[in-house]
C-alpha cells in the first residue's frame, strides 16, 4: 500500500506504550514521540531520553499503527538492498531499492533521497548507466538546496554505440524535472547523449545568476559543457574544447578527469574519421583517442565499472580504427573475461 503524500508528511503520535526491537539490539519500550517516512522516535519509559531509529533498523514494533505499514515495508526493503550491495548482488539490490522508492513515493526526507542514491548505485553496478543517471537526477530533485548530493563522476554519459546514446537521449527527454538544478543536469546529460547519437540538439537554458558561484557541481557542469563543444560540427570548436578539457585534467580530482578523457577521446575519433582513410594522420588521431579511453580503464583508483567498461569498448573501437586489430581483440577479451558491460 502506498500512502498519500499528505499522510506521509504528517507526524504520527501515539499515547499507548509500544515495544520496539532493533536489528542487533535489545528491545526498547516507551511511547512514540514521532513517526514519519524516515523512522520513529521513541520516548523511553521512566525518563526523558529518546531513541531515534530509521525504519531499516527496526526488526519489530508492536503495536504498530496501520499508517506505518508502507514505511516499515520500505525500511525492510532498504535493509535487504544494503545487504545485497555488500555481498555484491547488484541486481537484487536494485530490485529492493526500486521497491523502496515506490513505497516512499510522495514522501520527503533524507531517507528518500538516500534510497534514490542507493538505487542509482545498484543500477550502475548492474551496468545500467542511463537508469542510474536518471535515479541520480531524481535524488538531486529531492534534495534541499543546502544539502545537494555530490554528482558522482562515474555516471558519465559516454556510450559505446549510437543506439545506446539514442536510448539515453530518449530516456532523459521522457524524464523532465521541475527542480531547476535537476532540470539543468537532465538537459545537459540529454544533449551530450544527443551529440553522440546524432540526434537533433535542443537549446540549453542559461544558468541562473550566481550558479557559477553556488553550484556545488560546477566542475562537472563545465566538463559537460565543454564535452558538447568537443562533439560540435566545427573543427575549430572541437579543438578549443579539447584544449579546455586537457587543462581541466590538471586541475581536477581523478573522477572528473575521467569525464574529460572520455570527452577528448570521442572528439579525437571525430577528427580521425574526418581525416583521409588509412592515412598516417587518421591512425595517429585514433591512437591518441585510444590512449585517452584506455587511461581511464587503467586507473587503479577508478572504482567505476560502468564507465571503465564503456571506455574499454570505445578504446577497442579506436584501436580498430588505427589498424591495431590485435590490440583491439586484447581489450575486448579482457571485457569478456571480466564479464563487464557493455
């Protein structure tokens, strides 16, 4: 049962004594001072102390108000999702967190945002990069302006083929957001995918005044804006964007640098395809692109399986374009051995 938003937002008070048993802890007895989508606050018997528990920490609670049922079920699903992530079962973790987000539909609070972030993490571990990015945008939409989640650089909009990019573009088109920051991210991600898919671009709205100063994700936003230029029609625009991205490589932390390298590599592949087929110049550009892609794959600190796999696939394509069929086969065999998508 999914509760109406007004019911989810309301605090639940109970005068009757209850007994609550947390996972891994002793039972506590008292009265419910507050209950909402994210948990329960219990005023302990015989004193003024309180205990606050998230629903994922609650093993049992009795008597339970019927209006808590969706919250309790969501907490149980969140606990199972966390356990499955820990043991590496990303597919079942994704199912669990999808259930959490459905049960908490219409609710607000940090626990709801965390559920969407964990769903994004699970989806990414399954190799479902676009779905993960959409979940991340939803988490941003649910966050307060003063508590924005960091945008993880592993949700990088690099695609191994046009079909993938087209599917991502369509997905972002179908997921508009009313929240300004989430809408800006969704539009940027859509445009980067559109350039790779060969889809008609859309005009991007200008950032609001003060965004350059206040936006905690401004570095990644700058990379995406330069990425768009790196895939532009005009060679001079692509060249300037690659130079800007190369400058960012020296000024940003490792995850953001992966975005820069993916963008530079894709831009260099455009140059390679524009050069005379079979020429020294075409081969050099393709090898330079392969170096960018495979540097991401080789980073020990990457810990970003989806982007690493995408860059490996792109690197193999670049090696093929450079005439290095043996190197391309080696990279593809590594992908098969590791069982990584795509």
